[in-house]
């Protein structure tokens, strides 16, 4: 493992551990939702060739969140199931993800195959400063640390690293979020330092009855490394 590449994430972890966070409620909650998304995007790149259905199931207990998230393209061109666990404080979040991305026909996509030479699992560790109402700026750092998808031509792990700066505010009573994501060195995102995700997203609701509203969002995303621009739209059912 190249420790120099892990220094940015280690720095974030050290800062977060020094925070004296307040206690969070210990009550266990179950969260579930389904997003209908016009295009599946992840850190400035798209997967599949059709709209996706993206279910989420989470269990929150104390400071921990255990979750499963999926994405299924309506034309079967892409599918993904992510399992994750997060540790939360009021200001910080630490997470480990297992990105499981089987081929559409499940060829060579056995779930219990964790051989890094062939497996379609990809493991990711993230640390995030979530911001607060008075200072709505977030900072996230991520390192991909295991999986065939993050190998170079020699079969060595890239430890691809991604940082994202976020900000949100209200314009005309609507929440607007902004994100700037970049990779500091050669890896899965690009072959050099580059900004790979510039995003603006607006959140709104469609009021259907006095008691029920449908959350919606629309986003404009530019990947300056690939020079691709995406306009996406999503509806959420909870």
C-alpha cells in the first residue's frame, strides 16, 4: 500500500477524532425510499444507457447506520448493489462501502467471490465533515482500497482518491446545493490531477394533497476531465 496516497484521508480522520461531539439519539429507525432517476451518475461519471430505479434501505441505531442501496437501469444495461456502514456524529461521518457491480447477465459476478483479480466488488472508505446550519459547507474524502475495477495495467491497486467540497443555500425558498469534486492524482477517475465533478442541484416538492408531497430534484453536472455535461432529474418515493 502506498501510504503517501492515504495521507489526505488520514488527515481528515485525525481532525474528526479530535471533535468532542454531542450524543445522538439512541432510538433505532428504519428508512426506506425509491428514487426514479433519469441518468445514474457517480462522481461525475455515468453508468448504463437508460433511466434507473434506485431503492434504499437503512437501519439507524445510535451512531451507526447500516444500509443497502441499489441501481437498476430500465434497459438492463447496468445494475449495482452497495452495502455500507457509517458512524455518525453531529458534524462528521465515517463510512465503508462495498460497491457490488455485477454484469447485466451476472456473468463472472458471484457475490461471494472476493478475489481482487476477478471480483466485481469495490471497497471504499470515506470521511466527511457534514457542515451545519450556520456554516453549510461539507468536505468529503474517499479512497478506493480493494477491487479489480481500481487496478492499473500492472495489476496493482491504484488507491484512487476523490475529494468533494459541498455548499448549500436557499434561493427563492428552494434548496440549492453545489459540489466540486476532484482527484489529486492518477487513478480510476482520471490519469492525472483533475476536477471530475462540478454539480448544481435544486430540490423541490410537488404537492399532491394536503398531507402528501413528492420530493423532486434536478441537477446539472459537468465532468471537466471528460468534457461531458449531464442534466438529470429524479423523483423520490418514501
